[in-house]
C-alpha cells in the first residue's frame, strides 16, 4: 500500500486572491508539489469542505466578517500548521483601510453616498445571507494561532514554494534574503 501524502488546504478570506495566484505562479513546480502533497479544501481543487486532517493550511486574507472568522477557526481545527500568506493575512492589508472609519460610515459610503453609487432608495442592503461585518478587519493571528507568516503583496512564488517544500519535508525553513526582501 502506498504511503499517504500530507494534505494541504488553502483559503482566501478578506483579500484579493493574489496569494493564490502567486502559488499558481510556481509554474511547472506545481507538479513537484503534487508529488509531495494532496490538496484538500482549496480553490485549487474546488473542494468546499475538509475531507481529512491536513498537515498545512495556507491562509490568505484577513478577517472582516463572521464567515471569515468561522473559516479561519475551522482551518485551525483541521490543520497541524497554519501559515498566513500575504499582507492581508499578516497585517490586514488593503481591506484594513476600513478600520479608519466606523462600519456605519463604511456602509454609507459603499451603498448610499459614494461617488459612483446609484441607489435611489438610499437603503443599505440588509440580507441575512450576507455575513455580518466585524468591528474592524483583523489579521489572521489576532483570531487564531498562526504558526508562520509569509508577508508580501503577494509573497513571491519562489518564497511560497521554498516554504512549502521545507514544511512538508520537515526541514527548517531557510528563506534567503532575495526571497523575503521588499526593497
């Protein structure tokens, strides 16, 4: 019977999906990654639910609503190691710009009085299907324990690949300066 490969899960919370695009930018090395792992809950394979416990969970984006918090807590439960990837997951990123105003001001600008808004009713959408906004946008580590952080907007594909290979090979993560510099 063949040995089972470790499983990876990925998610995108309040972010732009750029970190997932960077992961796909590892190009043909995705085949090397496929030799090392099986993907579980992830947009990469379109699994919506966890099928098994995972070795690594990659978290893109911060938490701006109650659904993001539930997804992040579910990842903490189902993954041995969580890695926040990108500036949104590590510090809130662009979505956290809304932290400078109240939720009421944010909703008013987005749905009623913004320069590009056409809303003759003047009503802010109120649908129980839409997750409730949090008081602010939180980086992932302020909601659950995060084991590793890979900053960048997005982190380069080479950085993601090197970190994943090290994590999955039980080797120390050694990221040379050129993989983590942002100057």
